[in-house]
C-alpha cells in the first residue's frame, strides 16, 4: 500500500518534460559517495533527461544547466549524520 507521501514523491520524480539530474559528492568521502555512484550508473534515457556530475562544485554546472532549459531539476546528494 502506497502512502500519499510516497505518491507525491513518485510524482515529483517522474520524468515530465526536460529533466536535469545533478549529482553531488566526492567519491573519496563515504557520505558523499552517492552522487558520483548515481552518475556512473546513469544510462542515457532519452534526449529529455540529462545527468550531470556536480562533484563538490555544482556551481560550475550553471552554463550547461541553463543551456539544457530543464522543466525540472533533481539534485542527488547524501549526508551521514551520526
């Protein structure tokens, strides 16, 4: 049984229009490894989805992000809090 919250998250992540996925993190740091891993595993879906690796300096992606003209941006990052 899906909760209303899960349905909202699924709807927000669904590809509609041009979707830009920006992954963040440093593969040398355990808590930051998710973004680079997702980037490495991402296969080209179609011309409406673009995945960019922001690493530790996502501000460097501003030009390619603007040029892609996305309808939606999904940011993939992780943090480990003890």
